[in-house]
């Protein structure tokens, strides 16, 4: 049976981990797909920050490599939208939400508006705030700070000082990686803000697509025990799954249409 796109990319990462010298032709032969399919997979994984493209193949991306907002915004779009819709559906009327920054958080804001949920949202994301401001049912409080145009967020001491003045029913956030070691992020500025949000939030909800499973990044944000709910598009496997269960994390998987999850490349040389 032919592997799905997600399964194929997971196998690609495993193969490159075992032998970084493998070329595209070797990977295509192993997976029984065309070289063009492998090139597209490697390009997508490179944009997502999972791999670093090189001539004829790929190697692992450095842990310190950061992928900018515009590149992240075109990766796993349908998966992220489905995750955001599921997470937004779990917000009750009149709850106070602390919302982190990032692409998935932007999708969450759109989903919350579409649902007509009555809520108060406190965020440092300018892009999310603009979306939330379109709803007559949502009160939006925007943290002050220094503006980063590339990421569309505000950061700094003013941001963290503002956040600590409030209490929230739920913190909704996304990061670069999730592993048995915990929740990880490459941007220290985001790390400072998320830690502060988690101090004042009663329920912590992490939104990540399956490409972030078993991924480590530069900085540890929190342990698995600090997460209450993980909303993703595919269930974690192996040790990560076992450790999430041991930590008492509720894992909710969003329903993504298979026509978006699987590609339609033809088999061939």
C-alpha cells in the first residue's frame, strides 16, 4: 500500500537521520516514488525547518535555525486550520483567553470569530488582534511592547509586565517543537511571554501539527506536565505518546480532510 504524504515524509526524516549522505535517487528508490516527489517533500520539509536542503539531498536543519512567519504560513495550512477550529470550539462563552503569537494562533483567532464565541482575549499578536477586533462578541486586549514586523508580535518587558496583571481561564499557544523533554521554542522572546502567560492561566492548551512531534528546539518552555490539552492533527506515537499519557495530557486530534493530507503524485521513475 502506498504511503501517505505524512508517512512518507516521516520515513524520509528517518532515512536521512540514519545516513545524511543519501541522495534523492536513493530516497526515491527506497520509497518507490518519483524523484520529483522526493524533491517536493524535501522542499516542504526545508520550508518547515525540519531539514536543510543541499545539492542532491538534505541534512538535518540546525536546532538554532529559525523559519520566518511568511514561510511558516504556507506549511501544513489545512492541518493548522483544522487544529485551530477544534481548539476554538472548546472555548466556552465568557472565558478569558491568553493567546500566544504565530501562524496557528492566527488561525485560532479566525476560528473564534467565525464561531461567534463571546470571550475576552489577551494577546501580544498584532495579526491575531486585528482578526479578533472584527468580532462584536470578543473583547481584545493587546499587550504593549516593541513591534516585530517579521513576526507580527509585540515583545519586551512592557509585554510581560502587562500580561502578569491578568488572570485567564485558558492559555492557547503554539511552539516549534514537542518532545519527551518538553515544549520547545527557538525564539527566546516568545519563550519569555509564554512562560508569563502560563503563570496566570488555569488551563494550558498547546496547538501543534504532527510535523512538530518529536522535534527539539533551542529553548525549553515547559515540561509535558505543564500542558493540560494538546490539540494536533495526528496522534503522537512511541515514547512521546507514552510520556504525554503519563503526564496526564489530554490529546485531541482534529479531523483533516484526507484530500489535503495526502498528495496525488504519480508513482514513477
